[in-house]
C-alpha cells in the first residue's frame, strides 16, 4: 500500500467526519489536515476546533468561501434557471465542486498525498467530490471511508463513536439526528422517518422556513435589482452576493417560501427522498425568470429552456467542471448583459407573485402589445405568418 504521510479531510466537526478522522488515524497512521469550507452553513467554529483537537489534529483550516460560493457558483446556476427533475434547486450539488477544488489546493500547499470525504456509499456526493478531486489532480489518492470500512450501518458508526469518546449528537426529540446538509443557499434533510414516502415530514425538521400556515397574514414585498443577469440589490440597497442571499433567506423563510419534499433519482441509480429548504434561492430563481421575460427575445429564452434540463443534470451529477457544462454556460450567458432592471415580488404564505417589473430593455414593446390602434404592428403580416405555418404543418 502506498505510504500516505498526510491526508486532507473535508471536516464538518460532526459525528460522521469525526468518526472518519479517528478511523483514518487508526488505519493509515497519517497526519490529518482538517479542512472546513464555510459556505454560510450554521457553523460552530469552537466545536470544530474542539472536536478536531480532541482527536490530536494540529492543522485545522476553516475558510470563509461564502462570497465566492454565491458569486461564482450559485449565481451562474440561477442564470441557467437550473432545476433538477423540475423541483430541486441543487443546493447540495453546487457546493461540492468548490469544496473539492479547495481541498486539492490545500493538499498541494501542504504536500498531502491523499484527500478524504464523509459521503456515504449510496449517495451522490461521493461522485461529486471525487470528480472534482480528479479534475484538479488526476493522481491524487482518494480515501472514501464509507466504501472501505467494515461498518454495516449507522448503528455501527455510533458504537464506534462511543467507544472512541466521540460525542453523538441528538435531535430535538433526543434521538440520533437526521442527515442534514446546509449552506447559504439551502438546507437538506434526509433519513429516518423521511425514508418512508408515505409518512409526512415532521414540522420540527425545518430549520430556516416557517410553516406557510403560520406565516404572517399580510403580504411582504421585496424589490430585487438585476445587472447582467445577477441580483445586485435588495429593496433598493446594494449588497454583496452573499449578504443579499442571506438577507433574502431571512425574509423569504419567515414567509414560508422555499420548501420542497422530493423523491429524486440519484445519479448512482436509486431513488431517495429529501426535504429541502431554499427560501432566498426560490425567490431569486422566480425573479430571474420574470426579469428574462421582459429583457430577452423569444429565441434566446426558448434555447435556454431546451438546455436547462441537461444543464441541471450535469450539476446534479457532479460535472460542474466538465467541458459540456462550460459550453452550456456560454450559451446561457450569451445575452446576460441584457438582463437588467428590477422586479417587485409579493411573498405570502409560501407563495410568490409578481407585483411589478421594469427594465430599459427594448425586448418588450408597450406600443406593439397595446390593444389600442397603432402603426407599429402590421396585422396583415399575421395572415402570411399563419399560412406559412399551415404549410409547415403538413410536411
């Protein structure tokens, strides 16, 4: 077996990665470098440092990537109106490429021969992480404990944790927790009762959205300003990408926006149920499509719609750095410089409706669309248009 002196572990400070940390130490005898990417999740820096140091780790890196994450990953994805299987806003999928990229860069800096992650053997994240690792370093050694160790179940993992004095967290009911992933864009919850699609999601699992039934009984209005296809302001105040999304998360979450209960088709071939909360992202996606409707021509919009499903699938499958994704991104962004203006949205008990939108774009012509008589639109041309398509219909 190749001698491995150093391993860079994607470390959250939680149960799974703490168990993995100890297991790596026992199996390889290597120095473990713990790497935590702060993507806006509910992060407890003291807990991460405490848990890693308790297991003898000397090098612990916690890196704030929130602005990079939103500007260079989330916003380009929203420009593509990406929805996987028509519902999932890809909150977990879009985070993994950035973490993988930085892990490899850390490994290079500290001359580590291997990287490791905490993704399970049945999930998509193992693919997403490892495609990212191999893209930036095809020769890197990848250690995937959930595929290598002898633990047959989560119960075995918890037994190992207790044996090694690793704290086992509990949920609000005092039981082992659900599987949760979160970042500034979303929160996902999986496992336990959610594995049975007949059973409803318990209300206590939701972390960043109130129940629509308990949301305020009055409308909340938000105005989003767009420049070159990206949001730049909220309620007429310019904000950085991460600050804008964080503020919008708070507003939308209080109005019950962004809940999705989805049974999805995983890349590796099984179906899985997840409950997702993407409050700010849901509003941004809705607002972006509405802005495009008055700023882009029909052909561009329809071309984007045709490639959206494939674009979303590439992100879901971990192909963010693929040539195909880059090519589709160029098509998506071809006329992004025309998507400028602002939109006012009404948020009410889980629903989003358009209140008003405005842009200096010439794509929408008030004169042409008016029911009043005008000379800017020749109605005689319509007859020729219909006759042309009657001929095409019979081909």
